[in-house]
C-alpha cells in the first residue's frame, strides 16, 4: 500500500471490516480468490505504520493479524476449522493468543501458530468467508476475556492494611535489589507463589508504589514480564 492510503486508514473511523476491504481493494487482491500472503503482509504494514506514528494498536487488530498469518501458513485446514467448528474454542483461543508484538527495530512481529503436519488441498477463499472467520475468532477471544474477568472477580483480596502491604513490598524490593546488586527486579520474583490471588495481592501495592513514584515499572509488551526499578535509578 502507498503511504497516503495507510494514512487514510489511520485517520478514518473505519471498522476493522472496512480496513480489510480497503486493503484488498488497494492491493488489487481478488476478493473471490484471496491471496492471504499479500493480505497479511499489507495488514502488517498498516500495523507497523500505526506503531511508527505512536498510535495504540487495538487488541482485535493483533488477533486479526495472527489469524491471517496462520491462514497464510496453513491455508485451508485452519480456515475450515475456524469457520465450520472442527476446532474447540479453547484450542482456537490458544492459537489466537500466539500473537505478540516485539520491539525489533520498528518492525512488528506477530507469531503465527505452529503448522500441523497434516495438510489438506487448498481451495479458493472469498472475502465473505474470511470476514466470517475473523468475526468468529474475535468472538472467541471476547468470550475468553469475559471468563478471565469473571475469575479475577472471584479472587479474594487480602483485607489487611494496604499501607502495610505497600511498605512491606517496598522493603522487599529494596532488600532483593541490594542483595542481587542489580538495578531491576522482575515482578515474578516478588510473587511468593504463582497463583492468581498472590499475583494480584502483590500487584496492587506495586501499582501504588509506582503511582507514588517510589518505584518505576516497565513492561515492553502487554502480558510480558514487568521490570521494577527504584526511583532515581537510570
């Protein structure tokens, strides 16, 4: 795509479906026989431009990119499983969540899922089928997200004094950094037992420490490890 076309997409209020249709039209891709390789490459180019201009990339666009890459590498099997329901929702969600963005210079890296050994003959995929498949993938992701939110709501938050927990966590961070003689510590090192309740009961006081500028937290990509520094250290 040309840069002015990408900028039009960025500055418009198009839905993700309209973005897909526009890319197909501008790239001259046959909507009755989609070239998934060209489509996925053009869509990634669009996401790269978003990142370059410091726009927030919607989560659904990352899911779409991951699904397109999977379809590109495993043309028909994954597509038919997605559209016609041969794959369980949990398995599909695990596939979709294989996507990630990495700060590799200015390039966005989204990891396609491992391609199964068994392959079926390819057939033509039309635009309506693709959009239906992407809608199903996004709906699956939303259902999984709602389940996560519900589980988090059931987590028991310890009722002891929050200020005491904040103070205790800060002392632990200082102590561990001094012992390790390092500038940063991983959040995972602060959690005594890697369970939801313990993670949340460690994360909440950490947010307060960060907001009060006692520590500085850094996370390169969503769902990546959180790194913690004492304030004032570079």
